[in-house]
């Protein structure tokens, strides 16, 4: 279990019963009685974890005993390990809670699909294509709208389930996408091959559960900056860093009249880090939120740096992948009327969650676990952001043509409001994606 409490969106199926339908390319092996027994033991342990820790003791009206009994019966019929793990995952999916999901035993096979997708407005688009990939060879480009993945329609609401299914639970050597390109009237289906790579046999959850893990470049997790006399842009990948360094990070902007904090793609992170950032940009103490769960907790508060806090113009950028702590920060800026928020509606995935790591066996230890939300987060206005998200002060949604041309209308508007300029080369370097 992580020692630090996090507010973090975990990008993780479509509205389908995954239990007995598909299995991963790495999990097609059959099961013997020992393996079946192991999976049933795992199911029982996970039930206890949910029963003892889920923030809603009524489980949203779900009959927990009945649901897990049905899952155990399905495990008795599953013919492969992949199918059995799908049964377990479906129990979690039935809650429709983006912070509640099964962490299956780490596989030894990594997959890189060669493209990335994101919800832009209410549609799903290709946002990046890896040079030299099969997707690039077949003419897939940013700005192509994804209508379906393997014949299942995709939507903003269900995208986290698609990500979870094909990147964690059931990795594939190829996927079929139904695409609609800018200017085209009819969609086309393309079969895209993935790159596969064998991984070390022993993996931790922190290094395993990423999009395209094994091919992932850590450069994408670094904080990036572009600074001029008029404006400083801070591209913050997440809030998973030491709160003690927030002062120095914000200090980089002290000579600029405007600070643009780009939280697009920021899935959240440590609560204390978010509180420290609030204290560095607001000149008074702030009560941020209150956790509502089984246990009584103290409100989340931010101690201001007072006169040392950054006092210039503040602009915050968000999108559909801005989750949890990133959403909370943006909402605080709105409620305190401290700055302006630009971009797309955020993820609406704001829960305080913990990861419960479990293991089975003595000699051959199998790692598995679950992410479980332990509290809902109620903002200072008495409202929850879960399933709602933060609506920007200015809703700016890139068009398919913008994406195809590499234009960033959100950043362009932020720089316009800032009244400053950043060189195109600095911007290109700052937003480079590393494959």
C-alpha cells in the first residue's frame, strides 16, 4: 500500500461483459485445479479489501456477497487464466468507479500500439502516432476520430475502461480501429499491429501499469519549462513529487507577469503537493475540500506563503485527462477567483484512493492487488467533482483540423491573455512526446 494518500486518475472496458469473452495474448494458457483455486483465493481476498475499505459501506446498492458469489461460479467455468482474470475485473467494473479496479498479476509481455488516443470534447481522437509504427505506415494521423475499437463503440464516458482493458487486462498484438479522418464522409477500418517485448519476470505495480509499459520513455514524466520576461509556462506531468520542492518550482516564475500551469494530461498525485501549490499562488489560507468516507478526517487545507506567494496573473490549462488532484487545484483557482482556467472539461475522477497490494503463494509468489477509493472529495462549495469534472472558464476544444496541423488553440489563447511570447522552438521542445 502506498504510504502517501493520492488524488490520482488511473487511466484504465467498454460496456461489455469481459468475463468470458476475451483473453490476453499472454494469458491464453489453460487452467488446472491448482490455478483455479489460486484465482478463487484471490477473489476472496479482494472481496475483503473492498468490503473493509470502500468509501461507501452500502457499495452503491450492489449486493457484494451475491456479486462475488456469481463471480466465483463463473471462475468455475473459465477455461483460461485470462478469462478468469476477466471475471474478477468485471466485478470491479460493475461499480462504474474509475478509481476501483483490479490489478492482475504482472505479465511478462509489454505492448506498444504505436498511437495514443484521447477524449476531445465528446469525441475520441488519435492524438499521437509513433514514427515507424504500423499505424504510421497505414496513414493513421493525429486528428483521426476513433469510432470503435475492435468493433465496440468508444465514448468519453467509457474511455478509461477501454484503456484499462487493452493496456492492462487484455494486451493485444493487434487492434482494429474504425477511423474517420478530417474531411472524409465515410469511416474506414484499419488493422494495426502492435510491437511486443518480453519483460523481466518480476515487476512492481508502479512500473507495470502504464500505457505501453516496457516501451515507455521516462522523459514524458519530467517537469518542463519555458520562461520569458512576460510569461512562464510550467508543464506539470503529475503531482507525484515532493511538496517541499513546490516553492522552488513556483519561484521560477517570480520574474514573469503571468504563470501558465499546464495540467493537461496530469492525472493527479499527492494531496500534500497539491496543497503546497495552492499555498504558493494564493495569498491567504484556503480550506480546499473535505473527504467523506467511513472514517472522519480533517479537511484538506493549504497554508499560504502570504506575501511570498506568486502574485502575478495565473492561467491553468486542463483537458479530459486532467484528473483528481489536477482537477481539485483547477477548481480551487475558480472558487477563489485567483485565475482563469482554459481548455476542455476535466476527467471527473476525483476520489482519494489507495492501492492494496496482495500476494498469493509461498515458493512461487504471485503479485496482484486492487485500487480502492476510500473517500469522496467534497469541495469548499459543497459539491463533488466525481463524474462531473471542472468546466473551464473558457471552453476551448481543438478541432480535428487543429490536431492534424499540430495547432494548440488552448496554449495560443493562454499566451494571448498573458500578453507575452514564447519562442516556437521552446514550445516545440517543451511539448515533445518521447516514444
